[in-house]
C-alpha cells in the first residue's frame, strides 16, 4: 500500500464499508453544513466524498483551503444515508468519515472553474491548459484518444502491418502547405524541414521490399487553423501496401475503422464494404466530394426540364451555358409563405439573386415559377426528381461551378430547416475516380488536380491517347459524416509514366528529378505496384467524441494563430543561438529579417517568406497522404 493512498478516488464501494482507507487528490468541491464539511476529493480515477467534522484539528485549515489544493484523507468508509446517495458517481453510495488529514500542496485561486463548465474564453483555457485538462470532459477526451490510438495500432499489427518510424528531420518538400523549417548548426545556410507527411519514405519502404507498413505518424504543416484542422501538427494513421489494388486498400482499412468507431461509440456505423461514389457523381448529387450521407437530400440536374419551358429567366440563362440544379424538400408544401421568403432572403445573403421554388399540393403545381412553365415541362420535372404530393423543390440557376457550390449549401440548409439529418450514426463512403488533371481557371494551363504521384487509370496509354481532362486517377478519399478522413491512392511506380504525367502538367524530367530525386532514382531499381492512405487520427477522435473542434481532443493544442499560449511558443531566441546557426537577426522597415549565407528568410506577421538565389519549383498542387 502506498503512503499516499490505499485506494484511488474512483474505486471505493459498499463492499469496502467499515474498512480504513486513505485517498489523495484535488479538492473538487467543498460544502460547509454548519460544523460538518463535505469535501469532494478528485483524482484521475474519480471522485470520493469525504466528511470532516468540526472536532477534527484540520477543520479550520480546510475551511480556508482553496479549491484544487491537494490533500490526503484517511478514515473509515461508511454508507451514505438513502437521501444523500449520488447515483451519478460510482462511489456515490459511500463516503469517508475523515480522521487524519494532510495538506500535500496548497493551490492559489484558480483562473476558472474546474468542477463546472463555465464560459471562460478559449485563450484563457489554453494558457492554463493543465488546469483545463482537469475538467471531466477534457480528461475523457484525452483518455479516449489514448484508447483509440492503441486500438488502431493493435488492429493494424493484427492485420500484418509492420510499424516503422520515419524521420522527423528531413528535406523540404512541396506537399501543398508551407514547411516548418529547422536551421542546421553543422551546415550553416541549410535547413531541415519537418515532414508534412511520410509520403516519400513510405513509398521507399515499399521499394525496400517491406510489404505492409504503418505508423502513427506526426505531420507538420504551416497552415491556417480551422475547426477540423489543427495548425502546426497533427497525427495520421499512415499506411502503405505493396502489390495492392484499390480494393485491397479498402479491404484492409474498412474493418479497422468500423471496429474502432463501433467500439468507442453507441452510434450505428456503416458496415463494410463502405459505399463507393464516383467523384463526378458526388459533385452532381451532393455538390461536394465530402458528402454527409446522413442528409437524405439529393441534388438533381434539371436543365433539360427548363429548355423551352416558358420560364424565360431560366431559358435565357441556359442559352448562356448556365445549368439548373434542383433540391427537393419533402413534405414541406404546408410551410407558411414566410418560410419560403426566409430561404429566399438567405440565398440573397449568400450572394445569390434568390432561390426559386415550385410546390406540388393536391396534385397541382403552385408558385411563381410554375405559373410561367408549360404543363409538359412541369410533368417532366415531376418525373425526373420523383416529386410527390406535398413536396417543394428549390432551384439554383448559375454557371456550372457556381451552381454546384451553391446547391450544396442549399442541400445543407434545407436539411437543417426540415431537421431531417439522421442522428446517432456514422456514415462512411469512398469517393473514387478523381480526375488526374484540371484546368487552372486563371492561367488556363493543365495541372494536377490531386496527388500527382497517383497512377493514372489506363497507365501510359491514357496519357498518350486521352484528353488530359478526361483521364482519371487511382485516387480516393474516405469521408465520414461530411468530414474527409483521408486521401489515398494507388501510386505511380513507373518512371516513364511518372515523367509523362509530369510532362503533361508542364514539368520537365529535370525538375522532377531535382525535387524528388530519392523516389525517382529508387524507381530505377525495381519498384512494386503499391498504394496506401492515411486517415487523420485527430479527425477520427473528434467525430467519435462528438466535439466540433480539434483543439478539444488534443492535450496541448495551439490557438488559431498557431501559438502555444501555455509555453509561449513561438518565442524569440537569444543571439548566441542565432550565431551558432549562422543567422543574423536585423530590423529593417518594421520587418524582421533573417540572413543566413545566400538564404534570406523574411518574417512578418508570423509568416515566413523565402527568397534565395537557387531555383524553387512550385509544386503547390501536392497533397500527400
């Protein structure tokens, strides 16, 4: 038995009545009932109520002792009276009649409440994160995180994957986000970079004949924060397989995700095999490649229904090349006119001219649009979108890209308004058949639309014979409840195909070799067909925990400005450290300027801008997972 405790604060029960017990922990709450002090003592495991009578020599000291002070209490376990039993606590049927009390460490006044949730600003909570983590909800999230990571690791190992760690200090690679750079002391003027993802290394492991690799991989990207993306660092379940086709990848990761979600929540979970949706179909039906399948609404292309329909506004726009998208609102015809006006006003607030609609009630079409349409076209509309009595349908008429984007917003808005989002479920799907290339709307040049190292469907033949904009890639995303968990791909493992793929996008073999020499050279010596993916662990935990912000499931997160308020990071380093690194910090025109040999790094407003006398090729299209 430890000096500090015979039991933790979460394990005593009625079976321990009349036993002598010692517990240590933080004072969670205190209640003074006129000569009797009730103390809720809290540790990692739970809460135990302790009773201190006024004749105890420590009574006065405890009265003035602040919350979150740490004490040790020894006494007899007794049964609570029926009217004082707390059914919300595992220890709620007992209490400790305190005999010996020792103050282990006093606390100052805490900056915010721990025992209850309050509206303390996030900045204050992050500054005192070690206190914030004492809160039950936050502690549970971190425990859940540990449990999920352990489960992911054990499941991958059981499926024959070998856990291998890849370097943290590596070379700068253009993977779509800014690198975090680390100056080298031994090589002044040169920099390491923290990995945005282990992409190159895991492919090299396949070349090295390792068959199935995985890693709980830390990744570092100098990106702006948002609810589902942490600034600075995040973790992903990175894995790669040799001699694998797309379905092989799916068959390995689907059971892992299903089991982890099933084990750690009470929600229904999509049963493997998960739904496969082609990219173009997803954009047409949902207006996004990250569809939330809990929303039952589908977007329909009804452009043909409005050709020669009599509704001149849409007709003239269609002649300009516009399209018409329809979103059915089931059983909404009885909604008051104010509801339709509200949605019309919302559309204007979103920058649209409005939101037209048609109502089918008592088998009659109603609304301004229907009054100007031919009966034949109305019946065609009814058939195409399966419009039923008491349904309404809303329309978006715009240039195709804009129509897709806004129809996605309308779909979500109507779902929210009708409250038809399916609850208590996790719905997975794969988005497959991504375009290999896209046309830059500004430069009008062909560029990669996703991961350029994906294998084109059809291989070299497609690259040689097809219109680049019609070539599909063996590229896929996995999505759950509208959140993208991961991108993945079957990799391009052949040098000649890789050279041609980059050539189409305007990059020479020399550029390819100079930026990705390790991988490009390795492919000379026999690279197997391979592929993989990397589900985001932080996003998995966020979904399972029900949190809406990643900062709530990370022990020590940064704020939205990529600052660690608790540690005071990023911070200023001293002159001697800079000299060791060959850096000289100067102030010029209100800018901080780092000078290191031939490299100049400009630091302003927390962002780094690199300029140098060597070529830096722009591969900003890359997004490795």
